[in-house]
């Protein structure tokens, strides 16, 4: 692997300054760089990683009273390497371990075969044999690791384990079911342990885990592993989100609380989240076009939402920075992909040009254009009421949309494009439903935090 010594010069000024600040602090503390992402560690790829290369936040707790080692880390901070190293260490003492990932492909691509996965970093004499059909790793000493997908919590009901590794657990849609079944199976050995590696998300499950006296917490930000990250990552990701609320969560691993005055709270979304949707009666693609296609313009919100039995299911977020033809094509593709029956497009900024843009992109099916006459708060409040009535179920996790929902305070900040598209979609799908299905703003009362309750 060839490292370009001048790569940092292509970073943004802010990223360079932050990196230099961090390196100055590291030198003052006599810190030694951590090279886990490189094919070899100082020329010795299989030396003692924990002793020679791990940072303090990557080393397991030293006391005997802990049950969960919780690594709350930003993107690219090295938490996967920490989890993999811990499992390689623990199988010397435990015969069976559980390896839990958000999905089956995530387990393979990150926990097993990724840059810092179990198979990638294994020492030659301690490399497990992987049997994909059995979802099993077998180490030379006979220890067995079984791979589980968080999409199927019930698979954890029967097997017994003496240790477990849960990767990105804060993003499991069914985390409580996964966690409960996992704990019931941790009954082998005198001191079963769980290592949880995740970027934080303000879920009740995670907040309770943080409070547990037997949880030991390690924290790291993306900057702590900056030396091992691509300059492109620093330029496109860190520079984009640094200084934002999403950046505080994804880069600095802060466990954020709800925003005062926001209409939505994370708990309203999390409580009714599902891994899959039922058979849907109707699906629409809603579009909130950006007012401009310039590089500094807002994103175009494109949301796919379905309805079944009076409940609503946000399925996919296809939002992004597009040219007019680009967002129209993206909406058309979403229409075809999900078998929608209509595109719902807001036309405040473009008027008839919005419909013309969509038609010119090749869309010839049902198109519904809406003109937003009410203020955003008034348009959003009936949809908030549906969330409070437990009638909206996010299918999986749509991080950027959910962040926008829970951060937006009416009459403050930027225009919420994803949120607007969501509101247009659910409003369209709710037409023709019983009046009681859509909560009236006059029936809502203010509760602490500024949001409303039925």
C-alpha cells in the first residue's frame, strides 16, 4: 500500500487545521500512532496489537465487575477493530460466542471480512474457519462463533454463549428483542461478557445501557483515528458534517437529547419502528424540490411512503442534491422500484415547471401536484398526531430524515426538505380515511420539549 505524503494538502482547510491540532496534542502526550487500517503494523502485522497499537479507549476494562463494554465511537474511529480484537482474545477462554450485526451482509462485510474484521486481522495460527452456510466461525482451539442478524431476534432464543459482540447495535430496528434474547442465552461460564460497538443514537435502550452500573464506556471520535482514514473521507464527510448536530453524533459520538421545540422526538419514531412492512394498499413517492440546483442549494426531498390498514410506512429516502432532471429521474426510479401509484410533488417554487420537469424525465403515470398554502408547522402537526397515535412505522432506519425531523424547530433554521416530503406523502395517503385518523391540531396540547400530544 503506497501512502501519498502530500494527500493531506487536498483536505479542506478546516480538516487540515483540526488534524494538525490533534497531532500537536498527541505529540505533547507522547502518543504513538495506531495503524490498524494498514496491511502491516510497523512491519509486524501480527505483533501484540493491544500492547503496541491500541489507544486507551480500545482496550477492554480492567476490573472484574463489568458485564457490557460499550464503545461509543464516531465513524471510522476504530471500534470494529476493537471488537474483533476482543473476540479473538476471549475465544481463548470461552467456547461459544455470538456475533450480531444489523443484517447478514453487514456481518460478512464488516465484522468478518472488512478492513478490521475477524478474518482480516486474525493471526495465521489463530485464524478461524468460516462456514457461511452454517453462519459459523471455528477457531483452531475449537471455539465457535455464530453469526446472527438483528433482523431475526428469535434466532438468539435457543443458543447458549459465554460472550457476544454486537456491532452498531444502536441502529438495530428491533434492538430490544435482540437484546432480551441475547441476554437469556448468555449463560455459559462464570463471567459472560458483551462488547457493543456502535455510533450512538438516542434510543431508550442505549440510554438505559449507559446508566447500568455494570456497563463500562469507552468513547472516541473520528478524529482519534484520523491518521488511518482516507483524505477523501476527511474532505467529504468530516468537513461536511463538522459543526452540525448530525456531526456531533456521527463524528464525535455524542448521545444527543431531544431538541427543545422540535415537533418530533426520537422516542416517537423508535417505539413504532419495524423491520418490514406488511402488504401495502397504496404507495406514493413524494417530492419537495429544491428552490435551486446550485451547489449551495438545499437537497431535494424524495420519500417513499406506503399505507396499510390505516397505518403509514416510510419505506425509503431517495433525497439528495440533484439537478432538476436529476431529481425528476430519481423520483421516477423510486416510483418504478417500489410499485407506487403516484408521485406527489410540491410546486411552490416551480409552478407548472415542476410537472413539466417530471414529465420530461419520462414519467407518464399519475402525478399529483400540491401548493403549500399553510405554514410548515400547520402542515406538519396532523402528521405528528399520527406518530403520537402510533400509526406511523419507519421501516428500518433513515438516519438523515430522522435527524431532520427531530432537529427541526418551526420558524427556525433551514427548510426541512425530507420532512416536507414525508408530510406531503402521509397527507396524500390519509385522504379519504376516517376523520379521526388524522389528528386535528386543535386537539393537540403542548408537552415538555415543545412538541404536541393528543
